[in-house]
């Protein structure tokens, strides 16, 4: 199971990324765009995810992924059970979500100098 320390480690050093606390939720943003939000109980997180791939991911791995609340379904977002992923998969989810929020040039520069 990954925890908040693992999430912070996965987001550390990402250009333009910062952490905020909003109504008892730890969120990670680029500008005003939230790309990751940890549930108050720290058992799950929401993460930026291609909307067109969401249903397939949930159907393929229902123990890992679940739908966001109805008001968030219009966004490019998916929920993840933290006890169902390891640090490698966490890092992949974080990087993919972060890349959806930064300019392509910023992402390319970062990825050219860091391991995925």
C-alpha cells in the first residue's frame, strides 16, 4: 500500500507542482489545476486521467480504480484505492496526471532528465 509520504515523494520536484490543503483534502496542483487529491482518510486518491479511458480502466481493474463522485465525472478524473497500487504504479499515475496540466515543453524537459 502506498501512503501520503509515497505520494509526496512521487510529486516532489515536478516543475510547477505544489501542495495545498483544501477542506481537509491534500491536493497537488499546477497553477489552479488539481491533478491529484488525497481522500481525507488517506485510503484513496483522485488523479487526472483520460476520461475516454476511465470506463475501460475501471472495468479491467475494479479493485484498483473506481468512479469519481457524480459531479466530478465530467472531468478527466479517476479514483484509485491506495492499497491496490505500489510505488511504481503511483509514480506512473502521478506523472501522467501532471503531464496533463503542464505545457508539453515543460514535461519533455523534465522527462528527458528523470526516470519514468
